[in-house]
């Protein structure tokens, strides 16, 4: 599985004052602090999570 595509995501806006579901999505993506960058396997489920909170996270170019 060395050829699996990866996606880099940055958590750039605070989840304060957002619904509990949005907070759960941010935690589910693996973010623990602001401005953190994580690398995840590029799957439909990860893309859906990012699409749920586009105002909190951004996709970085690889």
C-alpha cells in the first residue's frame, strides 16, 4: 500500500463557538491544536469530513 494517495490538512481556525458535531469532526481528523498539519489517506470519508468543516480546515497542496 505504498502507492496510496495522501492528503495534507491544516487546522487553521478555532472550533470555539461551533456546533458539537463540528468539534467532533475536527477531533476525528486527529487535530489537537491550532495550525497543526496532519497527513491522512485520501479517502471519500476523509474528504467528507473536510467538506463538513471547510471554515475550520484547509487542504494543503502536496
